C-alpha cells in the first residue's frame, strides 16, 4: 500500500482550499496557458498534417473516383509508397538523402573532432586564433556555402562559368553538382557540431586522467586511443546524430547543387510536391522525414542512454595540460590551414570577387570588373548579365532587407522571451509532470527538418480554424513569424533552461519569505538575473533566424521575400553575381550580430 | 516571540516518506536545534515550518493560529507566518547591494523610507558590517555574506528566525565567531530561533533545546546537556560527542531492586532509582555499557576502585591527550586534559565514576540506566 494515498472524507472547505491553492498561484496559471499554447502550436498541427495525408483534397477529386473532399483515403500514401512513380518520388530521393547524410557524417565528424581535439588539448601554435577562426565557417549559412561552391566549380552545364573553369580547368558535372558537391558543402558546415561537442567535452575532462595514463607508462598514441577517445565518444556520437538528422533534412544546399542536374533528395522532392500537386503527398513525405529523424535520435538514446556523457564527471578543476605534438604539429598545422582555406578563405574570396565580375569565369582583369552588381542603375550598361538594377538600387533588395530585419527582430524577440519562460517552467518543474511534458513538447520541432516543419504549418493554416477565430494565415508575414518562432523553440528553451538553472531556487524562496508575490519575484529577482542570459540567447536566435532559408522557403512570395530567399531565387534564375552580392550582405549582417552577441557572452556553441 | 507546534506532520516526495509523524513543540524564546546526519529530514522540517514545503499530513500552529492544516488543505503563505529564513547558501540577490538586499522585504511591506533606512542600518550594526552597505554580495567574503544574510533576516523583525546550516560554508575560525554572534542575537532580540545543523558542537553550544532526528523521525528532544548525558538510544549516543562514546558489551540482570551489570572492564550494581522507565527483560540479558572518554581517569598507581588495563596507543594533541586502552578483548578511549605520556603496552589503572555510566539494552538499544 502506498502510504501517501490517504483517503479523507469529502469536505467542501478542503476542496475550496485546494482550488484556491492552485488558482492563487500565478505560476500554475502560466504553466497551464503555456501547455495549452504548446499543444495548439505543436501537437495539433502535427496531427492535422498526419490527418491530411489520409483525406481527399480538392486537387485530387478527379483522380479518386466517387470521392468527395474530406473523405478518408489511402490514395496519397499508395501514390507515394507503391505508385508507378514511387521509385522516382520516394525511394530514389530517400536513397539520395541517406547517402548524402551518411557521407556528410563520414567527412564532417572526423574533421570536426580532430579540430576540436587540436584546439582543446594540444600545444598547436596559435591555438586561440585557430579556435576563433574555426567557428567562422559555421556562421556562413549553408545555402551561402552552396553558392560559393557554385562560384568556384560552376561549369557550362548551368550557363555561366565558375572560377576554375574560367582559369581553363575543366570541371566535370559530378564535381560541380550532385552528391559530391552536396556532401562536401554540408561537411564544411556541419563539422561545427562535432567540433563544438568534442571541444567542450575535452575541456571538461580533467587532464589528470590522461596524465595517469602517462604515469602508467602509456605512449601518446596509446593514451589517445584508450583514454581520450573513449571519454569523448558519447559526445562524438551525439554529434553524429545531429549531423545525420540535420543533413538529411537540409533543403538549401541540396536544391542549389542538385536541382540543376535533376538530383533530388527527400527534402527537395518534398518541396516540389508541396508547391505543386498533389500537396498531400508532400506532407506524407515530411512525415517520413520526421520518422527518420526520430528513429536516429531514438537509436542514439538507446546507445548512449546507459553510459551517459562522461564530460562533466571528471571535470573537477579544469586543470588541463596540453599534449605535446612534437613533430606531428607540422602536418596538423597544414591540415588546419587547408581546412580554413577551403572552408573560409577561398569560398569567401571567390564569392566576393564574383560580385565584381562582369562575366563569372572571365578572370579578375580590370576589363572584367564592374560595380554594376552593387550600384548599377542603368540596365542598358550591362545587358549581358542581368536585367535588374544593382542590389543597392534594387527595390526587391530593399524590401528583402526590410523583411529580413523585421522578421528577425520580431521573431527572435518572441522566441527568446518564450524560451526563457519555457526554460523557467522546465527547470522549476523538474521531476514534476508539467516540467517533463513541457520539455518533450518543446523538443518535437527539433525532430523536423525546416521544410517539413513549415509544410506542416502551411497545411495547418491554409484554412481558417475555430470558426474564423484563427484566420487563414497562408501567405502572410504572421505565419512566417509564427513558424520561425515555434521552430526555434527547442533551441531557445534550451538556452532559457540553462539560464534559469543558474538562478538558484533559494533566491526565489528568499524573496517569497520576504513577502514578494509572483509578479514581484519575477520582476525584481528572476528577470534582472536572467537579463544577460536572455540577451545572449536573443542574439543567437537572431543569427539563426537571419540565416534561415529552409524553414521559410515554402511560404515565400513577392511580398514577404527575405534576403536569403532573394539570393536563392536569383541563383536559380542564373543571376549569380547578384545572388553572391546578397549573400555577402547576409554574411556581414551575421558577423556583425555575432560580434555584438559575443559582447554579451553568447557562445556560438549553443546555437543550432 | 512565538510558540510553534507541529502535530503529526508527514511529508512525502513521491513514495519517499521523508518526515514520519513529526511532533514538536517549540516554546517562546527557545533556541531549538534540529540535529541529525544529512538526509534525516531536519531541513525538510524547517522548510515545512517556513511554508516552502507543504506536508501531506498534520497541523502546524504558530501562537495557536493555524498555519498548516493538511486535512483542509490549508497552507498559509510563507510571508504570512511572521518568520524569516537564513539559507545555507545565503541566497543573497547578486544584482542588489547589501542595502538593496536588506531593504527588499521592508519595501514590500511598504514601510516608510526613513524607517527602512533605520532598520537596514540597525541590523547591519548588529552584525557589525555597517561599512559594507553599498557593496554587492560578490564583493564580500563568505563570512561577510553570512552576516548580510542574517541581517536581512532580522531586519524584518521576525517572530521566528529559521537558520538552515548557516555556518557550514565557513572556515573553522569564523564558525567559532559566528556561534557567539548567533547566541548574542538570540539574547538581544529574544526571538524564537530554529536552527538546523549536522554539527553537534554547534547544537550543544548554542541551543536551549535539541531535537535529534533519525531517518525522518525525531528520536529525542532534550536540553543539550541532557542529550549529552543521556542519549536515548545507542545511535544517539554514538552520534553525540567527540571523541565518540565508548561501548563495551556486557551482561545485565535486574532483580527488582538493583541492576547488576558486568563487562570486561568491571562489575557494577546500580540502584533502581537511576533507571529509566524502559522495560528490562527477565533474567540475564545482553547490555551495552557506554562511557564518555572524559569520564575515564588514568592513574599510574593501583588504588581503590581502580582497574588495571594496558595502553594500546597514545595521541597527545597539546590541550588534550587521547589514550587507547585495552581490557581483555575490549578496547576503549580515554580523554585526558593536558599532555600525558604513556608507554605502549604499559599497565595503568583507570577509575570510572559509576554515576557517569549509561547502560543500554543490547536488544532494543534503548537507554535503561541514566547518568547524572
């Protein structure tokens, strides 16, 4: 018998007090409201999307005999899984996605881990500088990387020449476009997950563990193999999972580098369906993407669950002695230099230079240089490369800058605020049902790739709900904001949780004892203490929304274009120099934000 | 100035029964210490009193006014209980100055400005840290932060002051200083104090009463010296006192008039008048003879009531000397004031006053013969 289940006779006084206890505490009300909102914004759209894949839509009326709109149907799933086109719509792209994902892991995880180890644990010359430089490529949005890849490797297949073809080096299609390009491009981006994970794990592991190995007579490679690597293995595994689930769902890179030669992944194919028809097939594909991501994360938890991360266990002091590399430091230095050259210097250089070129691939001679792409105003002067004005005189660009700033400011403010609240609820509700429920609900958007997530929202808000109380948001700016906010909940609430964890519960209890009510407690104690964490969380969300392309690409139209989307469309139209010029602006914008964020102690390692 | 009464308090965390039927009366003006090893429920009891935890069972009153009644699910808010709490971690708000920290609660009470300033200054003067009024907590040392935390608690003139292991983060010297400081506050303010600690020295030196906790229950409530002289059971005896009390296994028999006890050290007959109300078994039974190390006097020469034993080890430490002794197979410790030096395996003669000996029932571990 459970001793704490004491049955008392019913008493109205008791009931009244019990109700008062719950209602009088504003915290309970906030928890209730948050849970309802999370439920409406996450669970219902998900269910709605699942339901829509089983419901006849208007577009397919003619194809499904005798059906009416709203009837139950397996048509879409049959179309996707067993139809005549199944191999082209699902299995081929699925195979491509998995191949790209796996190879991205195979390239990026070793590269990132080695970089992390070099920076955290060795006496490689210029460690601090390297540590700073190494995260810069990660700040370049992945779709920007694909543009700079094109700037370097483009060949005649897509019209204008790239840098290398311009030098007379023939570039085959398999290198310029398709899986190789996609894998390398994504690796140059997602290496950051492994780098950040391994580096911070190594920093928190006491180097005495390694020194003990040395005392026992082990040689350096032996210590690395049997002490260091096993200790960071859990962090490496979770980096693998993140890289895999992220790269499978990535749209921008795959679209830029694959669409031109008809190489589709699940994400790019899905977008075609959602923008075209039958739409519900696209939703079914996004469910497959979600299941895929969930499976990967579940498998990881199964594997790591038992032997959690060792990272903090041995981290008593943070005393860390650097490993002497000796002669090995020269090849390792060369490795870093080569990495930085390919990940940062060359793409940036080519990207920036291309914005000044009349003809891409035409070399950097003065006769081929122009400022037209930036400030050109008379289309007659440069008829061969563009029909638009230079971006600074281009209305589309001005509108895109305005939209981008509006979107990032509004969305990141809301996201960061919600993140703090959600973090507060999950830390103060640790071990209680509502704490873990909040954490789980907030985690769901993490499982979805950007395209799948926005597909879900488009599906949900393409018709009015609650008898018009929630209007049709399709094509509105509000929907883009809402989508950006909810999609960034997992990250924002993680930063909120970390922030709230630093505020000891006793500080709040002390205020309670001194007579502060909930409002006073929040405004005088919690918020002032959470301020710095809030600002850094805000800036990181800001950067991440400013970079975003995948998430909002489905919802974009002429009125709501952002900078990243404009660059993407220009690139698809073949206006490479213009696309590059916009990318450079985005890059500058992000770098400036990052520098500001750093002032407030933001850590780029916490942003994904 | 208040009298606190806890009746049948039960507290669960999930299925974990952390407080079991706690009954405790704290009289007006008491300095009550809740003493026990970590995880025994003493801090939880304090939090129940403060209102930060809600017990599932029981009633609590302060000055006869009901503050907690689990039967009607009534729990008064912490701020309505007229108390204040000093946290183990001090819980000073890092974004406020010392003045801001102390004034916070007073501002919420909407006291006039000059009254707030007066009370802030007065409480700081009492803690002798007036000069730090405009500092931030992280600009103060641990001991100074401690004083600010206490100043913040007393500034609101609480009827009841709760202290949760306030000295555990201080070094040994500061602890001695703060002990006398707390004693002085208790006397000056006349406030009822409830003090949680696992340190028996703090408990014994400062309290007027000690409640000894064991696994979520109160095993004994007594004034410090009573607790020291007559711990209620073997566990309590073992916990109180440093160096630890000596336990010697023995046999006892009660004939209705006298308690006959025999162990390897000696034989005693104790009067019925010295015995507790605890029932004793018929016939001969196992008992434990408990003797405080300072009650064992060592002599170099034989004499009346002196028992020959051999020296096993000798630990002089300046102000006192600990001597390990052996009688048959039993070993025990003696504490001598000042420096003493004995050769190992030397035979010495010890004297133990019978009235200072505790006898425990070996079976039930309860005290059957008191010391005085």
